[in-house]
C-alpha cells in the first residue's frame, strides 16, 4: 500500500514540467513563482515533501485541484460512486454472459456450439472497448434511438457503458468457465454422480459448478484491475462522470494533484477488491480458512 | 485457407509498416470538396472530416501501431527477462527488493499507470513507448523469475555451477535459452495488448499526435462524425480488430504447440 502511494508520488514529482508554471502561466514574474513555490511547499527536499504527502493522506487530505481550487477529496467523493456503479454493472454483464456461454461450451464440448461460443469469446477479447463503444452508440442510440448517447441522468444510460466495459471480461470469463468445467467433468466424482443416476442438471450445477467457481473467482478478481483500467476509456466515450473521466480531464488541464489522487484512488480500490476476492474465496471453498 | 488468415493479416501489417515510406500514399493531402465522402471505387475507404484519404491514413496508422508494438514488446521483454532471471538466480535481498517492486507495479489496474505516465510525460511516440514499456516489463519479469526458480535446481545448472561457471554465464547460457517458449507465448499476447494500448492512448489524445495518423486517433476523430460518415469509425476499428484477433489466434496456436502442459490438458 505504501509502495503504491510512493510510486504515485514519485510519478508526479520526478517528471519534468513545473506545476507552478502551469498555474501562473509562462509570463509570471520570478518573485511570484518563488512565492507560490514556497506556499505549495515545492521548495522542500523530496523526502520532506513525501513525508508531508503521507501525513496529509492519512488525514484524508488529498490537496487542492490546481484548476478549480476545490478540495480534491470532495471531487473524488463525488466521482468515485459513479465508477463503482459502472464497474459493478459491467461485472454483472460479464457474469450473466460468461456463465451460460462457458457452461454451454463445456457441456457441448467439441461440437459446433462449442466452437461458436469460443469464437465469440475470442472476438470479445480482441475487440477494443473504444471501438465497441462507438459502434454500440451508433447502433442503439443513433440508428434505433433506444438508449441515451452519454451521461448518467437516467437508469438506461448505464446499459451501453456496462456492455462496452463488460464484454472483454465476459469473453475471458467464458473461456475460464469452460476450461475449469472441462477439467472437473473428467473427475472421478462426476462419474460417480452420473453413475448414481443423478440428472445432468444436478451434476452440472451441484457437483461441477461449485468447484469450477474457484478458479473463476480468482480470474474475476485479477481481471477487475483491467476492468478498472478500461473504465477510464469507457467513461470518456460515454461522458460518464467517474474517476476515469476526472483523470483524463485532469491530464489535459495539467492538474497534477488531481491526476495523482485519481490514480491513487483507483489503485487503492483495486487493492481492496483483491482483498475482498480472497474473502469470497474462503466463503465458497470450505477447505480454505483465512484464520488458520 | 482459414489456417493462414492470421498469418496473412500480420504479414500484410508488417509489410505496410515497413514499406510505408515508399508507398504512393498521401495521408496529409487534403481535398476540400471530398470531405466525409463515403467509400467509392477511386477511394476505397472514403475521405475523413478534413478531406484526407482514409485508406492512406489507415496505412500510416498501421506503421504507428507496428513500430510501437515492436519497440514496447522488445524493450519490456528484454528488460523483464533479465530482471526476472537474475533476480531469481542471485536470490537474497536483491530478489526481495525486485519482488516488492513488481508487487507495487502489479497493484495498478491495467492500463491506468500507462495513461497516467503518458499523460504526465506529455504526448508523443517516444513517451508512449516509454510509458508502455514501464508497465509492460513486470509481466515478463514475473514469468522469467518463476521459471528460473524451477530451473535453478536442474542438474545441468548445478553441473555448470560445480564446474565453476560465473553468474552471468549460467544465466545467459544455461537458463535464458530454456525460458524461450513461455516467454515467446507471453510476448505474442503482449503484441495484442500493446496494439490495443497504443490505440487506446492515442484515442485519449496521449499517443500519436496530429497530423500523423494512428488507428486510435482516427477512431476518436471519426466518432464525432459517426452518423454522417460511419466509415470513419468502421475502417480503423476493423483494422485494429483484425490485427488483434490474428495475434490472439496465433498466440493460442503457439501455446498449443510449444506448451507441453496445455497440450496434455487438451487431450
């Protein structure tokens, strides 16, 4: 955690380019620049600045935006829920598509259905979200007029962004579901279950899926990082007012403290989500107990 | 026929990128009376919002993505492999430090770090390559480290050490050659993700700068005129999809052929 904070801090400070120049413009007087630099603490040694940064961070103080002079913590607090909402919706889309697709492919393995669904999943992995997004807008918003082009005003506004962001994850998950199911369907206890005369449905759901859920959950946790990264581009396409949108906006305005805070917030969310995945893991697999 | 499709696409991509300067294309030439014109027999992919030939710009975009992919994958592959292999071989506190650094990099979700880095360094191809390589090396390093750790105990490595070979000799002659297969597979999939990342960063305005063309920036500019001229969005997106799809197909095939473990699973 501290390492991430430090890397984000260094990212902004080692890079050439002077925030003071950005704030005052190139024609500013040298004395004014020095005064502002002192006020911002930028004349201190790097280590002192870093310590100050950590201390402020621990108190929930992320500094001020260079552009709007607003408290960054309040900007982030306003934007973070939108990103979570989008990530959750995309996750839902991914699971809803991937589970049936992967199960179906594994169930009908080596048939044309298997090939078709895996071909579909390969396509899903390969299609960049900044192409899929505009295509979906073109079709569903402009030609059909069913869904809004952008924004976050109505409930239906989240459908297209979630679909855009969720597709790649759905494709990866579907492959994972298929692979782990195939492995499990070859196990002895599955043969036993079938030999007992249990129906295909019961075998698939009760015996196979429960065990297939483990590797799938792992992949899900790991892929959430890619999801949060992809959210940046998706938020731009759909003008979704989340942290990713804030980040790109801040980059364009050279608003370094805001860039710093946005990157930090998304990364910390990712770390926390990974911890949560571990907990979920213990929940579905009674063999794992975190306390031990 | 279908077997050779990905190879065909990738060879075409490479040839277009390598011969780009000799081709009779004019990606900057503006014809005002042809603005947003749809594809026709004289211009196969039509004209863009400034009246430039989309096919010509697509070919130039092929070269941007090809060179960025080549540089980023080579740089991060070499850097990551060396760091990973030496770290695992030497062990001790050095390995500990490297593992910690890798963990920090891995804590950043996906492309986020590259976006931030490219954004702070400022736009341009060099910064783009630097940002993507800084993010890319970790994957190779982790793989090389894990493989080296298992190779460390092999007899031939032990024998080399018993014969008094130095660290450098053992890593370069006895370990690196055996890392080949998994790293090549990883690098193949790496090409796909770098192509997408380059286009993504250019889409955000952080990569290739106007007037030079990149598939990502063509997509961004084109999406503003989507309703009037859908070909501006469809053409670069299709090019991207074809290249990435081909790389992924090839990567899957390579993995099946080189990787003994997955071969056993498929049976």
